[in-house]
C-alpha cells in the first residue's frame, strides 16, 4: 500500500506536466497563426533628376521706363502717338507751338551771317595790316558769341518737339492738344515702358544667399499663361538688415509680348540640379528618434526602420544621400499600424 501511493503521485505529476506543455505549445501556435500581414502601399527608390530651388511670389516690372516731361513752355499743338503704340528712341511724340522760337532762330542766324561776312572782310584787312589786332579779335569773339546764340535758339526750337527718350510702348498719355504745358507741369506728358524685356524682383532669405548666382534659371507661372523661363540677372551684395533678405533681380525675355508689366507671378529659382540623385516620395518620410527616416521592406516582407540623410527636396520627392539603396521598397501609406519587424502585404506600388 505504501509503494502504490508514491507511484500514483508520480503518474499524476507527469500527466499534469505533459498537459501544461501541450497547452503552451498550442498557445504559441495560436499566436503565430494570429499574426496578420498589414496592407501597405510602397514605392521603389530610384535615380532621377532633382533641383535645389526656392519658391516665392513676385510682380513683373518694365526693365526700362520713362516719364516724358516738357522742357519748354507752350501750348500743345499736335499729338502724334496714342496709348498702346510702339515707339522708338528719338521718335516725335508731340509738338508745342514754336512760332516764337523759329523767329528767334531766324534772327540769330541772320545776325551770325552778317558778322561772319564782316569777319571775312576784316580778316583780309588784318592780313594786310589795315586794322589792329585788337579790333580783329573783338570781331572774332562777337562771331563766336553769335554762333553760341544760334545754337541756343536751335536748342529752344528742338525742345518744343517732345521725343521718346527710350524705345517702348506708350503706357499712358496724360497731355491733350491745346493744353498749356511748361517745366512746372506737375505730371509728365507721356509714360513709356519697354515690353521686350521685363524684370522681377524677389527677396531671398539669408540661408539661400550662397546658392544664388547670376545666370541661374528661374521659372515663372501665371494664371492662364504658359510657364515662362527667366534668368537671375543680379544678386545684391548686401543683406537687408530689417528683413534678413537679399534683393535678387530676374530678367525675362518678352519678345513675344505676351507678358505685361504689373502681372503677378509665382517664381521658382533653380539653384542646382542633380541628374542622378536617389529619390523617394515625400510620403515615405517619417520621424525616427527626432531624425528623418523611412520604413523599408526586407526579403521576408517585414519592416525595417532606417534613418536617412536628406539632400534636395522638390514638390513630391526628396533626395536620399544615405540609408536607402536604389530599388529598395519604401512604405508610402499604412505607416500608422507598423513597427519594427511587422509583417506587411503590398497592396499596390506607386510610381513617382
């Protein structure tokens, strides 16, 4: 009886131990069977071109413009151009009454002619020593003074002709025929602007100063007008202390005259372009320990967290300098449910 009792206890313990092992193994198998692949969207890292750029807004301005003022007083006798007309430098725009100036010029020329004839005769007499050198020199000075008076009268007559100082288009005509104008007229007679070349001024942050250089390409976008290319013309040598920006001027070729001064534009200045950069979509980026990172799929369709070093950034892609290789799959949708070594199922692959 004493022998049977220990034996029964041993059998009972072994039975309980085997039952517990079977339950533990069943639990492990159930856990493995319960792991479900998380659906994700992926993209493949690939090589492509990307540019370092800066975007802002600007307003177009004429490269050259002029307010045409009156240099002489008088009544406007004739207007020869209207708003919207193309003019060339030196072209006659309007004429003031100039009868007084023409008469004055005729008088001065007549007096010059008389003195010139007298000087001719006096020269012959001086050569024959029939007149003193003093008398001869005084007459020469009179002729020179009269020549200056004639030139001044010619200038007064020319100033009654209003001419274009630059080539361009008549943007505004302020004067009317019959109007009295003079040097004290508070406004100009015409406003001229050039159309074949326009300028746009942008203010770059200090961080972009070292990248900006004359000759770099820029792209201007307008509402209802195709994109237009421009070039950086000049970069100011100083930083505006009040705004922390640098004045940068763009030059736009407007030979087609489809753009107008005053138009609003979005502008992108391209500082540098890399043709073979490794790119991934911006949607793939996330923060890992306060650093940029991505989630990459390994050979077993499990998630590997990678920290990356970023390069240039464009609209929807970013350059990866380190952390990812070309052709690797990165998650672009479904991040929230993922962690290290999560099993995933690719439901779609996005091109970019």
